[in-house]
C-alpha cells in the first residue's frame, strides 16, 4: 500500500509514475472528516484515467450533503459516471 500527500496532485502523479504498469486503485474520501475539506476530485479522476488507475470514492460523509440529488461529491463535481467504486451509507 502506498500513500500520496493529502490533496497533492503532484504527489499522486509521482506515486502513479512509480507504479506504472501495476494494477492500481486510488482511494479518496468525499469529505475528509478531520478537516471537512473535499478532495480535488476532478483532477484526481483525470490523473487516474491517464494512468489507468481505478478510483474508490468513500461517500460516507458526503452523501445527502452534496450534489443536486444528494448523491455526493461525484455528482457535485459531475464525475460520478467516471468513478469505479463508490461506498455510500
């Protein structure tokens, strides 16, 4: 398991570069409960698509709070159809 720095897209790219050719999944939270901030989801999705990495989005704290229909930040940022795995309450 590898970690990239919180909301640091350069760190994410470096991690994915190191693992080029390896099946990879990037996990992010919909709302980071310690600070209440959101991930840079659009940028994360674009980077993961470039590196063919799957995305796991934990919507536990963002469902019913974000998005026109309350489906979370995937809906809020217009990328829910580009997320591979979503965990919601």
